[in-house]
C-alpha cells in the first residue's frame, strides 16, 4: 500500500509499504477514505518531537471502512464506516474507566521510555513517535487500529466524511480546551492561535456560553475565519496582544486564556528571538511565547487552558504571575472517546459544520507538498484532507 | 542493637528479626530498603523454615549467616510495583500457574511445572543459547504472596517474590516483585548480565507492564509486524 512516511526533518515521502495485518485480538484494519494533516504533525515534520524513526507512517486524523476485524472485536463488521480517535485506549484501566482516555495505562508499547521523560506514561497515539507507542499512522491506504472494540465510532448514514473527520482530534481538542476553562456566564475567553484547534476552541467556547471570544493570530485568512465565527480579533503583528487584551477587557484581562499554539509559537521582540535561537540549538524543546503571554494577560483568579502541544521543557515560565494571580491551568492530550458521541450530536443537530475549515483536498501522493504549504501557510492553507482512494474528479468536485 | 547492650537472648532476637523481615516482605512499601544488605534468598528461606535453616552455626546471628551466605557485592536486586485493576485472586491465580509466565516475561522460553513446589525454567541467552535451572516455591500464601528460590545447582542463583495487595480507593491490586540474582563470574556471568539487560529494573518494569496489559486489556500492546517505510 501507499503511506506517508517520515524520513527526517522536513522530509516526508509517500512510500510503498506492506499492508497492515491484524496483530492482536482487538485489532481491526481500516481502509482509509479520508485523513487530515494536523498542526501537531508539523512538530514531527519540523523535527521537534524526539524518538521518530525513519520510515514511521504518519497521521492520526483518519476515518474509513472496516475491512478486517480480530477475533475479539465484536462491535464492528466489514463495511462499517468509522471515525477513529487519535488516542489509543484499552477501555478497562483506571484511567479509561474515569473518562481520562488519553491517559490509558495499557496502550503505550514504550511506556518505560515515557516514564523516563514524564514520570508516567500516557496512552499510545497513532503516528506520533516511539515515545508514544510507535503505532503506524493513518496517512495511508490502510491502517491497523488496536482496541477497535473501544475507539472507533460508527458514522450514521447521511453524514459525509468531511463532516465527521475532525471528530478524530481537532474538534474534541478545541472543545476540551474550552471545557477546561469552565466558562461561566458573562466570561471573556481569549484564544491564541487561529489554526484548526483554535477555530474549534473559539466555536466551542461560544457553544459553552462565553459572552465574548477574542482570537489572536497574525495570518489574515485565519483571523477572518475567527471573525466569521463571531470572535473579536487581534493581529499581534499590528499591536501588542497583551496590551490590546487589557484594553479590550476594561483592564481586567480575559477570564479564560487558551493556548492553541504550543511549542512552536511565533512572536515579536527579544523574548521571541531568545526562544527561537534556543529551540534551534535544542536547548529548550518549546518556544513558549504564547503560554507566557497567556499567563500574564489572564485576569486574577482566571483559567489557562493548554491544548497546544508541548513535548519537553520550556524556559522562563512566569511562575510568579501564575502563583500571585491565583491562576488555574489545565491541559492534556484530548480524551477523544469521551467527546465522540456528544460532538457527533452537535454536528447532526447543526450546532456546527466542521467543513468550514477545509482549504485543500488532495490525493495521498501529494502529502509532501501538503505538509509544506500547511507549514509555511502558503496557498492560504488552513486544513488539508488527503483522500487515498478518491479519483481526481472526486477531489475537484468536493472542493467546489 | 547487636552488641552486649542487648538484653535479648540470641534466640529471641533471631525470632524478632524473622518477624520483622516477614512483615517487610508481607507488607513493606520499600522492601529492598528494609532488607538493606541482607540476602533476599536467605531471608525468604529463613522465613519459610521458621528460622531453622540458618540456625545451625553457634554464636552467629541469623543476619551474620545470611551475609556470609550471600556475597551481596555482585548481586543484582530489583524491586518494582504496579497497580492492576483486577482482584488479587485473579492475578495470583494467573501467576501461580507458572507456565503462564513466559507470555509476559520475554526472556523466558518456558516454565515447566514439576510438582506443587518445583519447576524447571528455560531462559533465552545470547547467541541462541539457553540457560536452565530449577526453582522451588518456598512460600505460597494464596491470593497474597509467592516466593521462590533457585535450587543449589542452578547456574544462576535467583530468588524473589511477588506480592498481591488490595490497593487504596478501589484501584485494584498492587503487585510488587522483588528479585535478587547472583550472577556467577566469567563468561556465563557476562551472558547472564546481558540476559537480564543493562537495566534490570526497566526489564522487570516492562514485564509488569505487560502483565498488567494482559490482565486489564486482554492483550499485550505491540507494534511488531506493522508496516514501515524503507
């Protein structure tokens, strides 16, 4: 089969590899009909996530059709159309039982490695480094899905791939980011980053009752998309976002601050340069401009939510501000399984149409180009969906 | 306390020691810390035999004899605990059928049960070799503790125990493994050192992880055999 493989920093290729096989009793094999490139894939693309190996198959946002099931998979059959959470969860451990699916104890094949980094191991993820299990990802024609009895959600008839594909990661991730803010009536939510997760965080914050949402980015088309959703916007290249937020909130600061950027933040000024240089020589693993700004901007007693990905260490954490302003911070890889059904309902009842995000529909073969334009934000790229089995007319047709 | 100041008789002191060790093994959180430089094998055997095994020589405390017997300088000692979301009885039952152990202990080829106490172990060694030994269960407390030690003719002296204890707050069972190896010198010693890895603690930790996966999730997570680009 064809698969998008990582070969090094900014080197992804479409390789021909063996088809996946059932390896464990709870496995299923999925024929991938749609798969997206995630912002967090760019951290792999840029070489900031350790323990990638040349040849690793990328991709953790994918859906498709069940073609084979292991002997213990009783809830799926050949031909079922499913979306698959990017987190792999056993369904039986302490954490799965408490809806903390991304913290599953039993799915990281390299738990010992994660324990050395983090003290404890989170769940295994598709296509996201050997530190997190080394599972082959779904930017491929076929993919093996472990614990298929637990993760995949059958898609009801009448919903297209594009309507439900983002249930695999970015919609639940943006939603959990907003939920982690525990938004109260009348509250103002600031969202740093108007990429895909930021866009879903903005819309989720509104669904969860935010009175105002302020979106911060520098890319005009992304800010426009935020504005279209009803957010007020700050282009941080035109003004100091910290100052603007204070002015826009009567000096109080936003009640809730969401860092939907993570470890590869861009910024302006000396601190941004400091981080860029230090990360480039691998002296810190994350450029934490956004997180710092969020903590300083947040109102006293406010809430900071971090859906953005950080893999290791950051510098100059403003701990003094965090402590003295009495802030609360919440984070975590998304507990996708918890959100699949409620968010599917949101899509069905018309609260949201996730297709607003898609700017590019491409065949799998064009993945290397897609990674490049997504990374460099060329061609107004916001979200790429790869369709391994679509014909050219289908791709062209879907785009209209 | 091991001097003239002590008012205890040697026999009662010995009994006190054994009691303390039994309580460490039966319930201590940090077993190796508690045992310090005493041989696990000696203590397991002493507890099993009510102290008689090591009472032979006059004038020597149990502790001293155990130290003599051990030569702990070269011993590899490991202690590792994992919490598994299953009742102790299930975990004990799976482990007590020693033939199950190779399913989650990768270095083992097979364990053959000879009788209720005795078993024959075959482990993979480097270069396609195998190492074999017999082991005896010296303590078997259903649903709580299994302790074993290798027989005298084993090429590698090894002892250990696994302990199952209900954990706080409905989280299942704490499973603790404590092991001690005495690798011999020479080529065989080197081979055995490789067998148990450069980081035995990580290896035991990995094995306990796999045991947990099997018991909680019904399978051991793997990526062996999945596709990969060239």
